[in-house]
């Protein structure tokens, strides 16, 4: 389980970094999106301890065994991270859109006015 | 992107998604759900509807002031925090019980108000980005 | 207020307000500026009497500046600092006097006098400083003020070049010196010179590196070969500045430093070799260069370099006689050389040029100036009855009985005579070519003697040189002897009995030989010049210091671009590669070098279910498809598929909230992606070579493998109960939530959520601003 | 006081929201913005005063107990940086008032400025690692929006690259957080510190620390993560450049300091040689980059990298003296660099360009402006009696005292390049005959530049006060137990 999760993360990171190093703007933006997925998965993975129920406690009170549930905190953090990455990705998209249109190209190698 | 089937079922879907998102918002503290999910669902519902109907129609029907919606949402969340501040610490949550006629006991969580603010922000921002992009596209074509 | 503080700080205070007065009362600017040196000199005399009354004991004054970091401004009053102080302040007054006639009314007088007086304050600060850091601070201040004074005519390229050169070389030397000081302070545990002098074995604790760093500071400031190259270019400064900074005071700061450090580092084994080596090389190089110069100021500048070399040689050789000789010569040189510079300034002012080829017969045209120039030059050549004769005799005397180390004693008389011949030769040239011989060309203006006021300052200096020769008793034991004594350190007693005539002895014979040789070479100068030119042709191919400097600066300006482009070429892809590769290498290095021990990584695939494997394959497949699809829409759809796969994974990991959110986010972002890219025209595909693809995949896989390993290890290392237990326990009873994740989001960590919705709002505002405010975004190409 | 400092986040948040609401009423918007910034500055001053006696203020969000709540904490370092950020942002807002001429674009400027301030201040006061991430994002999102404010070709390109490079940092940050959470199961900084100390510097923990070094290096522009900086600082609108160079990069340094002193002190000791190497490369990179440039702003941007190298070097020494030097340097450099960037904006206002090729002779044409620049360049070059000198001196002293003689020597040696570029830049700017007519600039512009420049002199002549304070800060930092205890006991 640990290895599979870690490998999924690894594959996502590989794909993301490959895409980010490509020449077309859309590939870069897609790469960023994949990377944010990878980052989210990392956090969820960090809270993984084995089997457990979803962190929704039963109605009936009484002492509760925290070990019966999966860790809720990483989930909450991921929720935050997902929404942030949605906002940033949306902004990046708009930015890419304008870059694409104003430069008239989607080739990163040609968008190099600012060197040195 | 217009299709007759989509146009026909879209309003129904919209109302269903809106209803479902309200459900998610209100029951978020006990079930999976909450402001984020509800907000996103609302926004996605509206977006689908928009895409389904005519461009002009979409703009006419959903020309809401989304900036105000997200600002209001943010203000609500912030002010909820400030209410907690008055109670001792920023974002301190409190639970109030009301006796309402016909309905009976109602528990009001300030955290719930906070969640409503989140809902407003999510809907407002997603729609703001979406409408702006659509407009830009319209200008383009 | 204490006299030392008045001496040093009054000029600074004055420098702040002088510009205001100078700009308003342009005709009388100099008289406002004159206040500062006069006050400093007055305070110096007070201080001198205080010091003399106190039995000539060294005393110190300090102001703590940053005590915690060993920074203080502190002053030491002893023979050496008093002598230098008088030199600086007195010369400052004369220079201001001279400037009054030299500068035109329309020039930037405020800036000129402000920096001039600030320079004087800095120089006084250098010579009085007791604390190492304090010394360094004033040292750097002299560099800055000199930068501005050299570049006074800031619209001339040559001024800019000279100013940069000066600040770069002396500033670098200053930095080296700072390094040396800091290390010296650390080694000695003491930062005050007055204390360091008393430490008997300090020289043996100082490493060669520290020693060299400090010497480097002195060598650059005092224009020692090969750092002398800034001085000729610094002659672009107005002549009074050249006279003040570049002959009388600032270039001698290095000599001051050597004198000051002689009791501290003089016993260092490298002292003799390094300092003497610098001095001799400089003396010879300066002399030779002076003979080939045509600009009067350049002749003097190289002459100055040569003389500085001579003084440094003696300081390097050490011993009582050498120190006394060096001190005397320094005093004499300052007066005479400044006077000569002033006469050059007069020529420049009146004739409009300093090129000796264009000048001639000035003896008749400018008789008064001629007299002053002759006396000053003869003094340096060492003709009686000028003060220069006394110092020259002293140097010869010393050279016959050198007290320093090594088996080089036989060499000294020859060296000194050689230096004397050089001195004679270039000074004779300085006199003959403009004054005595006919001009080869035409001067821009018809030269004539200047107003008397302009002659006043050089006249006073020349009179001083004469007075020193005729009546050395005036200053020998009042000023020079205490200075030499302080230089020697350890409370050495120095009694001087100088006289113009002390019978026929070996030094006198050496003097005569020197004169004879000098005159002979002067009359055969045409031959000398042929030889020199031949040498210069050979030398011209060698990497001369000047050429190295120009090459270096040129490289700084133009050659660095290529190097910069290796890293910062504006290509996002290259940036990404840097940001991926270096951290990967760093992590791999750590993985390689550290002891990881057993059980770091989980064993086997425990807990993996069939469903998980299917979802994992789906995610991986969709991700790869995103990377490999060439067309946009399929790639976006593949991304969406991957997102839904991750939602499934979340569900499997018992995170229903996450799964729901992920589905919604994925839907929204696919719509946005499509919206943005669907309508944009599909541009021509950009192919990438196979080698680049392999490189990119290599980097990407390296990063992926690193992440996998690290994540696997981390997931296998749960050492503590997480804080989530608390949330599970209290969610229902305290917060009132059954959905713990939601409880965390809106209650326990509502603050995070507040930040997060702010991010959303900012994104909304940003898009709004972009779309509504920027207006039409037409393609610029 | 404990209850009082969420204001640093809530006030800019509320004001920013309000300002966007009233965006059509420019007079109201500007005056509310400036008043709020003034109030913020006063709060910061009060907090600074209150932390002087060594108290560490703590605020538990929602009154949940430690370490479960998000705990806000303000020690001397945080208070110092709060004061820094509010004063610099205030000065930049005053500057922007007369600098930005395009009325329409001002609509979003002030709201975003407040959100940026909120993000930075949120970073300084938070005691929670994940919350730090959130506020990093608030800060970054605002800068994404503000950097390319005019969206011409250059700004568009720069904003795109900046966003991409910082997104990678965000992903790395999450990697770091997840590594930490997996190992110790907490995100509260004090709790992390305690548990990491129990765990010891295991290889995995060292890798985690390294990940955080790289994350914060992006903000602090440490080689090789500095690549975004030159363009971002030189192309963005000047008031924003000034905030970026003055405060934003300091957020990165601040976070590195927290990691080095509080969270991973043991792991940082292991990483120290590598860190020092990175710092030296940063110094070299910054110095090298200034040389072929012709734009004043770009020279200043590279010089920021250069200076950040020195600051990080002070931190990487991991000694009290090094930290004190770094804190001194942070404060000095923040005021200095923002003053100089605003000065570049002032010259842009006067001459219409920041390109040295088109400038020259400013000493005669605009004496006061060139005097302000002169103070800046002298200080940057490390000349007494300005802050730059003392800052470098303290770092070097700390380095030599630590015995890192070779590294400190190299750092000192690069002073030569710094000398060269500062003086030649000043020459090309103020001397010579180039350049055209000079226009006029408003009092707000001159005033804000002069205000910030004054600190270069005040903290130079008065280095004593600032260094005393920096030492107090460093003393508190080298005793992380104080921070932990404050959180645990009050929390």
C-alpha cells in the first residue's frame, strides 16, 4: 500500500516535471495541475496509517477509539490545498491565455524577452 | 455547444444541483459536505447550465454581481471570526439555540455562518473567473 | 569638547554645511571652507601643547559606537599622529587657499569644498584612529571622498575612468585590509592599536595571510607596484586635489599604516621581504615611467610613486635610522611635491595645457612660478640648502649602516644612490622641458604669471622646505623625532641633531656622485630615451598591470553576459531544469552519504487491494497520456480522467469529502481548461529532439524516484501519535460536528480556511482586474 | 496584547475587502487605505515595544488548546519584521499614490496591496507550519496579481514565469509538510520542535529539512531558486518591486531562520556546509548578474540576490552572532533596497526611463534625487557610515569568529564586485553627459524615498541601537525553549 501510494506520487511528479520542462505553454500549465495533484496526494499519504473508517464519528457518544478512523487532519489540509491550487491554476490559465495571445506563440523558447 | 437534450435537461439538473448543494452545505457538519463542496457544486451547476444554453441567454440569466458575492462571503467569514474575537479568541466558535415558531429548537453554529461565507466565496470566485473568461472569448470570436 | 574630536569631527560637520554657503556666496566660497582646516589646525596646536605638557605620553580618546560588535571610534594621540595631523590640516589650509584662485566661479564649488573638507576630516580620522575598525572606517571615507574629487569634472570620460580605477583598487585593498584587521583582532583579542603596540609577541601569532592582507591595504593606497596604476589616472582631478590627495596626504596613508604597524608587525618574518620588495619595485617602476611621461602631472605622479617606493623600502628595511630617514623624507616630500603640483596647476591654468611638448620657455614667461618650481624640485633632488638635502644625506647615512635583517647590507648604498639619480633625472626633466627648453608645439593660451594669491600657497610650502634646510632645529625634535619614536615603538628614544653641513663624509660623497650621474644622464637624455623606448617596446607585449586592470574591468562589463546567460537565459525550461536537478542531486547526495539503517523502507505491498492497483494504474496511465498526447483537447481530457482517478483513490483512502471536492474541482478546471484552450488557435507543433526528450525524461524520472523513496520512507516512519486524536475525540462533544474533517476546516483550523478563501478572493480580483481594467489585449505581434 | 495581534491579519483583510467594494470612489479608497496602513504601523510599533522585554505573545485561534489550535505567536523577530513590513508597505502606498497615474488600474491596486500585507504579516505571526503555507499562498497570489499590473509583454512574461516557479515551491512546501506530518504527526512549530528533537536528526529528517531549505530558498532567492527574482523585481511596477525586495524576500529568510533555530536545529548543523556553499553561490550569482545590466532596477534586483546571500550566510553560520548579524542585515537591507527601488521609480518619473544608457548627469539635473541614490549606492557597496557597512561587517565578524575563514574570505572578496557595480552604476547615473530633460515628481514620491533612505543613515550612525536589538532578537532565537514554553504555557 505504502509503495503503491508512493509510486503513484512518483509517477505524478515525473509526469508533472516532464510536462513543465516542455516547450508549449499548455504543457506547462497541465504540468502544474498534475504537480498540484501530486502534492495533494502526498499530504493524504502522510496521514495514512492503515485501515480505518472515514473520519465521521457516530451519533452515539461514549469513548471513542481514534485508531478506528483515518487521520482527518491531512484531509482537511488537502481540502485547503485543493482549493488554493484551483485558484492558482485558474489564474495561471488566464495568464497563459493572455501570454499565448499577446505573444502569438505558445512556444516557451520564444517567450524570452527577459534574459540575463 | 448547444444541444437540444442538454438544453432541456439542464434547468432540471441546475435545480437539482442547487438543491443538493444546499443539502451539502447544511449537513456539512455531520456528513461529507460543507461550504467548499457546496460552493463548487453550485458553481459547476451554473457553469454547465451556461454552457448548455445560448451564450447570450447564459449571460442574461446569470449576470449576477459575482464580485459582490465573493466579497460578501469573505466579509461574512471574517466577521464571524471577529464575533469569536469578542467572545475570547479570533474564530472562537459558539453555539446558539433558538426557539423558532413552527420549527422548534434550532442550533446555530457560528462555524456554520463561517461555512456559508466560504460557500459564497467559492461560488463567487469560480463564477467570476468563468464569466470573465467567457466574455473575453466572446470578444475574441 | 575634547581637541581630538574637534580635529576630526569639525571638518565633517563643516562639510555638511559648506556646500550651502559655497553655492550662495560663490565669490567667497573658499573662505567658508577655510574655517575647517583652520579650526582643526588650531585644535591640533592645543592638542600638541596638551600632549607636550603631559610629558609626551600617548593618550587615547574613545567613543563607543557598537560596543557589542567591537566597533568604536577612538583616537590615539602620539608623536606619529600629531605629525601627520599637522601635515594634513596645514596642507588642507594651503590647498583651500590655492583652490580659491584655481577654480572658476561657475564650477560646482559646493560639491568641491564639501568633499575636500570631508576628505580632510577622513584623513585626520585615519591618522588619529586608535581602533582597527575606526581606522578602516576613515580609510574607506578617504577612498569615497577621493572618488568624488577625482571625478569632480564628472562630464569627462577620463575623470570617470580615473575615479572608478581609484575606488576599485584602493577600495579592494581596503577590503583586504578589513579582512586582515578582523582576523588580527580575533587572533590578538584586542582591537586598539595603542594596546596592540604593547603586545610583545603579537607578530609571531599573525599568520602570513593576515599579514599580507594588511600590507595589501597599505600597498594599494600608497600606489605600490603593481597597484600604482590608479594614481596617474587620478590626475584627472583638479590640480589642488592632486596636490593634496595624490601627493601629500592620501597616497601617504599607506605609509602611515606601515609606520603604525611597524611596532606591531615589524617583527614578522615576512615584513622585510614583502615591504621592501614592494618599495623597491615601485621605486624603480615609478622612476622609469616618469621618464616616459609627457603630461606634467603624470611626470609628477610617477615621481610620487617612485618616492613612495623609496619611503616604503626604508620602512620595510626597518631599524632606527631607516625609520627616521623615512619619516624625514616623507615630510620633505609632502611639502615639495605639493608645491610642484601647484606650480603645474598654475601652468595648466594659465597655458591651458600640461603637455611638456607644447610648453616651453616658461622661465621667461612665468618667472615667479619658475622660481618656486626650481626650489621645490631642487629640494627633492637634494641640493643644499633645501630641506631635501638633509633628508637625502640622512638616507645615505642610513644606507651605510642598515640595521635590518639579511645579508643585503652591501646593496643598500647602491640602491639609494640609484634612487637619487632617478630622482634627479626626472626632476631635471620636469624643470627643463617646460621652463628651460623651447616648445615643440603651441600652447592653447599665452602663459603668464598668475595673481599673487595663487602663488601664495606654493610659496609657503617652498619656504617651509627652505626653512627646514636652513634651520632644521625648528621641527626636528618637536615633530619628527616623536613621530619616529612612535613608529619605532617600545618607547624608543629618538634625538635628532640635523644640520645642513656636517663635514665631508661618505654621504656627502654619495650625494656628489648622485648629482654627477644625474646631470650626466640628463645631458644624455636622448640616449636614455632611446633605451627606454626600446624597453617599452618589449615591455609593451607583457601583461602590464594597466592592461590586466582594463581587461578585468572590460570582462566585468562585457564578458559576464555569456556566463550569466548560462543560468539566466530567460528560458523557463532552463530555469525549471535548474530547480529540478540541483535539489535532486542534493537529496541523492544525502541519501548516499547518510546512514539510513534498516527498516527505513516498508517491506512488500501489504494492504494493497485489487481495486487500489486498478485505480493506481488508471491514474498513472492517464498521467502518462497527459504527457504524451500531442493535441490539446485529448491532453486536457486525460488530465480530467486522472483527476477523477484521484477522486476514486481518495474514496479508497476513506476521504469522502476529498473525493467530492476533487470531482467538483476537476469538473470546474476541465471546463476552464477547455474554455481557454479550445478557442485559441492550434499553433504549429514544436518538435523536440530525441536527445532533449531523453534528458527531460531523465530529469523527471530522477525527481520522481526521489519523491517516491522519500515519501515511502516517511510513510513508514510514524513515530508519534498525531494531533488528530484530539480532533476525533472532541469533534462531537465540544465542537458539535460529526464530520471531523469539516470540523477541522471551519472550526479547529478555520484560520487556514480564512486564508484560503482569501486566496480565492484574490484570484477573483486578479482575474477581474486583468479582464476589466487592462482592456483590449490584442496580439502585439 | 495576546488578544490583540490577530489584528495584523484581520485588519488588512477587512480593509482590503472594503477597498475593493468602494473601488469606484477613489478618494475614499486611497484615504482609507493610507489610514489603515498607518493604524497597522502603529499596532506594529506597539507590539515591537511590548516584545522588547522578551515576552512572547501567543494567541490560540478559537481558544483550542495547544498544539491542536493554530497558534499565533510574536517574538522579537516577528515583531521586528511586522514593523518592517508595515512601514515599508506604508511608504510604498504613499509613493504609489502619486506614482501610478492610470486611475482605472488603481482600482485593484490598494485592495491587493492590503491582501499582500495580510499575507506577509500572516507569515510572520503564525506558529503553525501549514498555516505558514496558507499565508505564503495569500502573499503569492497577491503578488501574482500585482506583479504584472500593466500586463505589457514584459510583465506578462515575467508574471507567467514567476507564477510557475513559485508553484513549484508551493508543491515542494506541501511535500515538506507531508514528510513532517508523516514522521511526527503535528504541524505546530513548537510541537514540531519538541518532537523533532526527540527523534533526533535522522537521515529522513535531514532530507525534510533540505526540502524546506529549498522551499524557502525560492522566496529568499537563494541559488539555485533565485531565478524568478531579477525579472520580477525589475519589471513589476516600482512600488511592488520595492515591497518585493524589501519585505517579501525577507519572508523566505524569516522562514529559514525559524527552521534553523526552532524546528530543525540539529538537521541544519548537518546541512551547514551545503548551506554555506549555497550562500556563497548566491553572493557570486548576485554580484555577477549586476555587471552586464543597463537597467537600474535590474542591477538592484541582482544586488538583492547578492545581499540575500550575505544575510543567508549569517543565518547559515548558526551562531548567535551570525543570527544577530543577519537580523541587522535584514532590517538594514529592507529599508535600503526599498528606498533604492522607489528611488529608481522616482528617476523613472523624472526622466521616463530606468535605463542607464539613456540617463546621465543626474547630479546636476536632479541633485536631491541623486543624493538619495548616492546614499543608497554607498550603503549597498558597504561603505561607512551607512547600514550596509555595518551589516557586512557584522556578518564577516561572525564568520571569522566562527572559524569559517575561507568562506568568509570569499564573501568578503565579492565585496570588490559590489564596490565596482555600485560605483559604476552611480557614475553612469549621476555623472557623464547623457540623458535628456528632467521632469518633476510629487512630494509624496520624494517624501517616501527620503523616508526610507533616512533609515540607511539612521541605522548607520545609530547602528548601536539596531545591533543591540538584533542581539536581543538573536538571543531569543538561540533559545527556542522560550518560544516553545510560551506556546505551551499560554496556549
